[in-house]
């Protein structure tokens, strides 16, 4: 079910963005319209509020990846709200693979300054370095691990709450039929409320994953800029 839903979400994204790309290619100077007009603000949002603030001149290089993970997480979060569908974004394998992709982008973005700060942290007393170096090395892996656990836990929690609220109907019904029927209205209202919350949570978690990915990638190559600035000051 998880694999089928991921294939479905990938096909939906390909159809949506290929259609938008064709419209842009046919009329590059025409204002967006229809569904294109609905999606473009989110693209601009990720470009202007996620990619450019962290990545600067390299934003265009990483923007396709950031947009892909953002929309892929978001559409799977929306599809998971359909009764009978799979909670793909709440699957540890799903979040782990996405975190692994971010980890690869972090590694290919590193430079000598990044590894120099890890192997021999500057401005630290000599006796502290043997303690700090293992911590810095561990930090390379904790960043993608935090991405994986954060997305998994947040997406799983909402669905667990919805399931728990619905299950209370049967628990009260097992105690007394009248209690089960009486609590059913409360359960339905809470479930509708949680569904509305999950609509927002899906967007927020997709944004946070893309935002932290951009931040971690930027940290991989920004050390060189700081070093250049220090040398210029000296």
C-alpha cells in the first residue's frame, strides 16, 4: 500500500508539473492561470523563503531538490488523509530515504573548510579537541537522523490521535451501548478537527523538512565563505 501510494503521488506530481511547464513554455510572458496560479505561490515561497536565504547564489542549484521533497512530502500527507490510504509520511523507511538524500547533498556540498573544522576545530583549547572532534563527527550523522525522526514522529502522531479518538467509540460501546452512541458525536467532531489540523501539519512538516535540508546543505559549504572573510579582515 505504501509503495502504491508513493507511485501514485509521483505520477500526480509529474502530471501537474509537466502540465505547468508546458504552459510556461508556450506562453512564457503570460500570467499564470487556473491550477498553475494555485501552485506557483508555493514554488515562489520555497525559492524566496527557503532556498535563497540559506543558499544564496547557489539557491538555483538546489531548488529542484528542495521543491521535490516539499511537494512529495505534502502530497503524500494529503493522500494519507483519504480513508483506507497509507500514512506514507509516517513510515520510517520513507522518511529515512528522504533524509538519506539530504545527507548525500550535504556530503557533495562540503569543502575543505567544512572538514577542517571537523577534524581540527579552530579557536578551541588543545585539550578540548579530543572531546570535540568525535562530537563533530557524530554531528554529521545526527542532522539527517533528526530530519528522519522529526518527520516520522509528527506525521505518525496525528494519525495515532485520530485512531485513538475513533477507538474510544468502541470502548465506550463495550461498556454500554448508550455510552457508545453518546460519545460517537464527540468522536466525530474531534476527528473532523484533527483532520483539519492534519491538513496544516502536512504543509508545515513539508516546509520544515525542506527548510532544514537547505540549512544543513548551506552549513556544508558556508565555512569556506567565513574563512575567506576572516582572511580578508586579517
